C-alpha cells in the first residue's frame, strides 16, 4: 500500500490525542523451541499505523513536534547479521520507505524516549499487552518525574490507545477491502482444491496440506489461524486442531481454514461429504444450517444491529432442530430456555480484519452496535450433533458449520468469500469434477 495511506491513519489518530504522545511497540520475536523462532508477524496496531514489517521496533507519535511528528525506533543496518537473517530497512529505510519523519536506533530508546515525554499531558498506550514494555514505559515516566524541580512535568494520565485505534480499524477503507478480497479469493481456491482432492481413506493432514499449498501458491504469507480439518466426530469439536484422523466413507469433513495476506485475514468454513455425496440425514442438517446462514445474511445491512444476524440464525436453527425431532417445544420457548445451545454453542459471527477475531466493540453503552458500511465480519452458523443416548444414530457425529466473510455496504452486504460452493448440489458437482479428474486416463507421452 502507498505510504500516504499510513500517514493519513497516523494523522487521524493524532487528531484525537491533543497534547499527548502515543507509543506503539511491535510484537516481539517468539521462540518456538530452543533457538528456533516462530515466523515473525508484527503487531496489528503497529502495522496498521506504520506498515513496518520488522521486529524490535517502536512507533512514537508526537503531535506538533517541530522535528517531525512520527518517530520510528528500529534496528540499524548490520551487514554481518543481514547475511544470516535478511536485509533490514535501517534508519534511512525507515524514513525513505516507511515514511518516518525521524528515526533512531532501537538500542538508544532508553536515552531518547524520556525526552519525548517531557511536558506532555497524556500517554496513549495499550497497557497490559506487553508486560516487559509496560515496565520500561513506567521507568521512562518516572525519569521525567524526577526532573520536576527543573520545571519539567511528566504526563499525568495514561489513556488506553485501544479504544481510539480499534474504532478506526473497525471501519475498513477501500485499500483494506481490496486486500481482504484478495485474501478471500486465495482462501476460496484452497477450499475448492480440498473438495476436489478429498476421498475416503485420506488423512486429515493430507487435506490440510492441499489447503496450505494453495494459500502459499496464491501469495499468502501465512494461514490466518491454525487450520481445522475434522472428519466425522472430529467435526463436532469446535477448535479441533490435531488434523491426524483418517477420513472415512460416509463421514462429513469440516474445514475451517483461510489465508492471511499482508496482515489481513479471511475466514472460511465449509462442510462436505468425504465420498462426495450427502446422505439424506446429512443433507437435512446441512440445509438447516444453510438456511440459517441465509437468514443471518439477510439481517446484515446498515441500520441493523450486531445481534440481529445471530438472532435470525438461531430462530432458523431451532425450528430445524424441531423439524428433525432433536428438540421439542415452541421455538420461542426453546430459544428463551437455551436448550438449543447443546447443539449450537457459539455466536454467529465476529469482526474480521487484521486479526481473524478483529478489534472493535460489539456493544455501545450496553446496546448492540448498529452495523455501518465498511464493517467486515463472519457469518457462521453451525450444528454439532455429537453422539449421545438421545441423538438418533443416523444423526450422530454430524458436525456442520458454514462460514463466509461479509462486508457491509450502503445497499446491504457483499459476500467476500462467494467463490466457494455453499449449496449441496454445487458442492457435490465440484467433488464429482475432482473425482473425474483423478480417474481420467493420463495423456500418452511421445518420445
């Protein structure tokens, strides 16, 4: 993205700060085991404001500072270390490429940052996210307080940066929507590939490998979260992660997996038969969940409130559970009593953006917030009929979730993940095509 986009974001944030100073550290490097590191991913708030991808960096915003309002502390160039770990932007790159007004070595932050706090009224900072950095910030403020007899005053108030910054992140701008659409397209390709590759006898991790291949092939740097690939009873475990079971003829396979592109996430779940054909019972439950998702999407438009899609989905799910005799009673009574939560225990969606469970308040002053153009979130109803004495065997271990990403527009909502089949007929047709491709005779090779 153009660095002017990030400059605009920083200026928008500073308009809310008055005479304060904002301090935003990036995420630290995480050790996986011994001296092996996890792939690095910057802190979302930091990246939203800077687009700076390296670790060991801190952004400081000082409105009205004569020598520049945006300061970036980062690593200096180091030819020896760059041979091992890759090129660094350095101080010149921080200014020329990433738009910093001023840049200093991260090793000098203890000497320089206290001076930036002098005579500032407030510190805008996300307390509690990085415990070690919290302690350093406290030490810097105390260092400034010690100068009070010299006429220097320290900030008298800490303001949680999250509220302002996360409200900014909640409404997606055109450049963000463009990235999210690309992430959705890459993710959709992975799901289509998985449907066409699937067959009885494969292992769940083989399908996971098909997904990850397509994500990386499409240019995504990471999965947006750990993929869930659960067959049969495993589909009834909401956050199943082992992905090591054998997929059996007659079972369903639930896949919850998606790609992240330039720190923007997508989030897709599809459920389909391992053998390519839904049984009558599987089809019946699937149609209930699909109808619930359709009802929820009908409530996803400006002027509606966050909980309206969930309420619409729950009503359809409860009626469906009654229709297949898994619940008895009135729909209103079952909703009020919460009996359905045994089979549907999660919400129908969450905000989506730089984090797969993205930032932003769901309620304002104890009322569900109104949906506005630019908001992006998931719509993901499900039913999970784990084996139990009172669940008929023909329905046992049917776990189904259908999840798509939507963008609120002025007219209603746009489904960003529309490239993945949702209906029974479309899923079965795609899987038949995959099966035909596997059995097609190989082309003769002319030597």
